[in-house]
C-alpha cells in the first residue's frame, strides 16, 4: 500500500494483534490512544484486552495528551549513529519504552517534559517517539 | 509442603572451556552432564529426572534426553533465561521431595562467543510472537541499554555512584585472579572501571559481564542417596522464584524480582540474610548486584552502592563474600546465562572446595540468586539457599 495512513495494515507486528488495529489507525493520524479501564479508571501500556491493573475486560480507547516526562534515558554509544533509549512516563500514568529524538543526550535530564512525535517503524506502523516539549 | 532438606546437591561441574568453536552445543551439554555425574560418583544410568532450558538443542528436554539415552520418570523444560537453572534446582528438589524422581540432572551449555554474538550491544531481532515486541522493537533496545536506564534511575533516586558500581567489578577481579579457568584474571581498580569506555551511559565496558562459550551441570539426589556418596552433603533448604512483570506500564526500574524470590527462599530456609556465609548473586552488570543485594535484604533499599563499596564483597576482606569464582564479570557467563555457575560456586564454597585464597571458613549457608531475561522489561527471578550438612 502506498497510503501512509494504512501502511500499518501490511506491518506483521501490527497484523499479529488485530485487537490493536484502532491504535495503529489512530497512530497513522498522529493520535496516541491508550487502553483505559472503565472500572479502575487507569490507563495501561502496552494495550491489552484485559486490564493488567484490575482484571476488567471493560476497556476503551482514550486519546492521550501526548505529553510526558523522562523517567530514564541512555545513549547507545556502540551504534552508528548513536540514539537515545528512554522510558517516558505519560501524563496519564503509564510508562513506556521509546527513543528521544531531535535532542542531544547531553541536554536531557530526568523529569524533563517531552511530547509524542510519531515516526514510522521499518515495517510500516507508526510508533510513539518523543521529543523535548 | 516444603522442600527444605529433602534434596541435596551431589554433583556440580563447570565446563573449563570459554571458547569452543570445535564442539557442538549437544557435546557441551553431554560433557557437562558427564562431569557433574562423575563429581557425584554416579552414572547416566542413575539419572531419572532431567531439567534443561531454552539453550538445550531443540529448546526442550527431549533431545538431550535422547542423546544421553536417559531413563526418565520426570522432566522439566522451564525456560526462564539465565536464572532457569536456579529455578530448576527448586523444581528438581520439589520433584525429589514428591517422589517423582531420585536423581535429577540439570544442564546448560552454549556458544555465543564463538558465534560472535554482541550480546549486550546489538538490538535483538525478535518476531511478533511476544506481545510486548510490537511496542518496543522499533526503539532498538539493547541489553546494555536497558541496564543503563536502570543504573541511571538508581543513581537518580538513591545517589549511587559509578565508583560504587565499579567496586563490584573490582571484587570480581580480585577473586578471578585465583581461578585458572576465568576469562579475565587481571585485577582491576575502581579507576580502571570508571575510565573504561562508555557503552550505554552510565554503563561502561568494565561494568559488563563477559561473553563465553561453555556450560555447567548440577546433580541433585534424595538425601539417602546423597549420604551414601563420598561427597560432602549440601542440602537445598530454600527456593523462591517469580516473574516480575512490567506492571502494566507502571514498572519501577530500580527493583528486581529478588524481592519476591529472595523472601520466599529465606522464609522456607527459616534464616535471614545475616545468616548467609557466602552469596552468589548474578552479575550481568555491576548495577544488578547492587539492586539485588538490596532486594534480597542484605541492606536497605538504596543502600546497595554503599554496601558494595570499599571491598565489602571481597572474600576475606568484606562482610559478604560474593561470586568467589570471579562471577559473570570476570570468570564465565556461558550461553549468556549465569544461573548455573552461581549455584556451582555456592556448592564449592559449602564443600570447602573453592580456591583457598577465596574459601569462606566454615561455610554453612550459601545463597545463589539471579534474574532471567532482561530486568527492566518483565523478567524471571530465582533464589536458592543451600546448607552444608
């Protein structure tokens, strides 16, 4: 497929989990969805069909703010070019693995505010990278 | 039901090779099995229980059981990464206690070094079958990278320093100088560690374990058999295991499954960390030793850096003799899986067969503990406590 908004449909990592199609569809449009529990009220990561926090199956997709703070970060110095691996704590609560982009390692600090910046995975789906806010 | 005292380690063998391009993985497993059985004074015909993990050919017990032509009444192929073999000790002890088998063999072997594997610094090529992979693979995480995140967070929350982390490697090197089979026998200093090249900040090259070919094996038996053999009797008195999940996105990168596996093992053994004479604690990276010592209860959370500093892990010098074979940091990390060598050195200490320069006098209680797969993501953890009879 040539349309970027549907490239995820050919991505084997997205295709293996049909229950996450809504996430990838939104991601292709630059929107970050979080699987959120209608019983305990909490969002979790990565998206599941059973809430890992309370066990409820009463889940919905809720659009996230796309904002968060850096929980921890490191730089892969053996890679060429180097890149920044990080965990970001989303404003909604969950913590996710990501890369910090458009930033220099030396300029980052724990607790720094970042915002989502979707970039394509090699296989086609759009992934939530983060950049300094 | 408790396994306390109902099974004993009767054989332990660490393959001396660290580079084996001329041997198959099956051959290494077989040589380890033969070595541990010879150590026990038993033969393959005595084995009725077999335990292995994903490093075994075919990733299951079937193929090595066939290769060795074992006559089994029990088998188990629990795959839990590097701590699989510590979990297997617990599973084997439970099987022996339940009468399912009498003599249990555990083997590990592999050849990542001769395969040229960049274990810590190359992103893993994982397929979509594991449910977290689609959400993480694009970020090219590496093993050293994830431990870098953990180390940075631990430093941030507790003030742990690179120099404190370095003390872990210094202690390992002090021990490894006495081990003729150790891959790295050169004694290093704190300055050597903190001036070694950065791999994934704050992890430096000398914070990382070695990559080696090799393997090991352990034989357990019921106490009546153990007491009939010509070896010191080493009882399994406590086992604990857990899977520490990523908590649905609320993971704390400063904590490990040792909190739970350690508490279970200590409760079963009926002793406290202060009773441990010798500890094998998995050292894939220096920070992991600090975090696990906290989580096992050897010191308060956040105090691990101060606990390991100033030689406190060096046998004959510090309060807690640790990884006296040189550990994964200096001696051996066969198939990127350090669980079995942790148990083997604990058995050596309890038997009084460690190198005289590192032997703990009157060693009665020893602990072997470690994680499997990559802490930071979900991981396995297992702890075993042994007692010399």
